């Protein structure tokens, strides 16, 4: 993973790097690997994640088909 530092602005580059790592799920993976997870707990977690994914896909499909209202868009965040 690579982040460019522009105008010696390391703080902004760190924010961008953290956001990229968050999107990739690196922090979640580190937390999961920090302690042992029993096989039964792992199966339960994976099953709940699969259910969550399926519900999300079904919700998006229904929104595309017009059966559900689209989510409200967040107000644009400006600088200032």
C-alpha cells in the first residue's frame, strides 16, 4: 500500500493511510488475530457475517428495483 506525501504534509498522508487500512479491514484482522477464537465462535461469527452480507445485498436489490426508498444522502462536508 502506498500513500504520497504532498508538500511535507505528513498528517494528511497519515489520515489517508489510516482510511485505506480501515477500508481494507486491516484493523479488524489485527484485532481478530490478537486472541484465539474457538472454532465454534468462528463458525457463529462467519454465519452472522454471511447473513449480514445477504441482507445488505437484498436491501440494495430492492432499492434498485424501487421497492424500498433509497437511503438519505449525507450533507456534503465542506472545508470551513
